[in-house]
C-alpha cells in the first residue's frame, strides 16, 4: 500500500466551512500546523466562512443569555473571530482572513468573491495549491479565478447528515459533486465516508489518516486558575471527554454508566448548546461540565483524566467521521474507551477494566 503524502506547495490557499478554526480537535488546524512547519511552504492563506453582522449579534446574545457552560462556546468564538479579524493570529507564514458582510448583503455573494480575489492578489500568490473542506464558501468560478496549480478536497464529514442541514442537502450535494469532479486529489480520514462517497460520486478517494498529521502545538499556556481548579477537583477516578456534545452522544449509555458508578467523576469539555445529553446529565452529582475551552485549557483538564471516552452512538453521521480526538487522547497517554467499537452492554465492563488498569497498573 502506498504511504499517504499530505498536500503541499510553495503557496497554499484553503477554505473552511465554519468559523471555529482553533477550537479543540479540528482537522484543518492540524493541516495548517503541518504547512507552518514545512520549509517548502512559504505562504498559507486561510479563508474561514464569511460572517454577517447578524450572526455576530446572535453569538453575542447567546454568550450573554445562556447558562455559563453553554455560553462559553460563543464567547470563545467571538474572541477568536475578533482576534483573526484584527490579524492577531497571523504569523510570518500563515494569514487568516475573515469577511464581515455589510448589513443586508448575502454573506457569500459577489462582493465576497471580489474580496477573496483581492486577498489572493495582495498576498502575491503564484499558482497556489487550493485545499477545500466542503461544504465551504467556494465555487468553480472562484477556483478558476484563483488559478491553482492543484485542487485538493479533504472530506472531513458528510455535512448533509447534520441536524439542521435538511434544507441544504440538494445544494451541498451539488457542491460535493462539482468539487470532487474538479479536484486532482480527493481524500478523507473516514473509511465509512470513503465507501459511501465513492459509491455516490463514482470517484476513488484516498484514505488520509489522522495519524499522518502533526499534533497541534499549544499557542499559549493554560490559565493558572483553571489548572489549579482542575488539580484541586481531582479527588476520585475521572472518566473524561473532550469535544462537541451535540447530536452524536449515546445519551442512554452514558447516563446509565454515570448512574451505575457514583464512585467515579465524569468530566466533559466542549460545546453543550442544544445538547440533549447535557440537558439530561448536568444535574447528576458526578458530572462536571467545563464548557468550551481554549486548546491549552482543554489539555490541562484532560491531563486529569484517568480514562478518555469516545461516547458516540453508531449512526450514519458518526459513520462518516473519524474522530481526531482519539489521536489527541493517545498523545496524552490516556487509555481510550470507544462506544464505536462495542455494544452499550459492553461499555460498562470496558470502562471498569480500563480504569482498573489506569489506577492500579
């Protein structure tokens, strides 16, 4: 089998589908970190999703009206968006660009396309490698205007399967088809997605394993106060999870094991807004929800875990993913128990065994 070769180039332009680069566990962040370390790469221009002022207002409203745990996601996204908009996240090699659409304007309309081309020209990029994470804000006309030397499509997951995207299935399918047809290379980290997309779109897709990408460096140290709090609260065995808690959690299996083991603590780091699991579990005495944390803070909490979880139910959405958190857990030398690899009935036994080995090896 041929070893996977990550895409590279002297100049790289990439388009992400949402404004959360920098939150825990994002595959594009790992790509960008790799390019930053590659001496052959001179410039990386990153386009996140365009934003209308009404979306920023919504984030601000949610950050001030939700409970503290759920509000943390939107506070972090606002701070992150502003930092990138002001250029505070840029380096000598990597530049983040964020488009703020005027009131009443289509956030991805013709003005946005002109703005993209202005940034490409200002960066003096020559025949860049174009990397896309669809469904993103790009179309074949814009790709042609950029004049890339090669086009790479990295399929992180099937966006059509996320709750709330039902009305966009047709448009997303059309974009998947057009970008897959245009790309010189199409890849994914998920064998399940590769199988389904090859059948649907009739195009061979490379397997790009998460292990082919470098671990993310910490941009800054963890908060001393949070670090002290996490250490002080570690009084019993801790089973932990870091990641988004919307849609994918196997709520019945998790609630059952939390109720069965009051002698353990269960710590959860990540986004909780609209999470049915969070609503059901937040009152349990052995559950602690830390909210969405910056990367260094998330890793400081994770350092107190004895066992790490991938508590996802087995459905079409999860089958289209390959959780990068498994690599993050293992890089911290944490034993991992994944519901994807067993039935809920075996979940409790696997946790008991993993904790026993971790606490009394």
